[in-house]
C-alpha cells in the first residue's frame, strides 16, 4: 500500500490501563458520596451505585477504613439480605462514632483533657 504508515499510533495497553483507573476513581467517588449521605452496607452501596461490583465496594471501603476516611457507624440488619450484625459504613467524619473513654487512665491524664 502506497503511503500507508504502519507505525502504531497509540499504545493500547496504556489506554486500557488509564481507562480502568478512570472507571475505578469514578466508582470510588460515587460510593464515597453515597456513604457520606447515609450510612449503609457495602451491598446497599453497590446496588445504589448501579453497575459497581460488590467486590470493588469492599476493596474501596476496606482501604478507607484503614486510612481513617471511613468508619463503621453501627451494626444492624442488612435491608437487602436480612443478615444480622452487618456493618453500616459512613464516610462523613461528623457521623464517625466517638471513641470510648479510656477507663484505665485518669481523665486528667487522657489526651485532649481540659484538666
């Protein structure tokens, strides 16, 4: 063929990688927003977000729990499956549970004490 350039124009592997990262960021952003508005289970979040797989939601939430960007708001009955003692997670810091008082350290010695 005359005048045809056979050199590759695009590195498809990089494009696919970038597309996958973009989708993951979009999914994580949507899940974070849902859990910010209302504490919910991972399965509720996956269903509310649409096409997000529950495994992805679990991975995002587990990372956020470790990083302190999410907290277990309470345990309860899952409205989807009916299972008891399911974690309802929030990403809203105002809804994070307050830490329990340290019963072994005098109040005046605890961090943040006004004494």
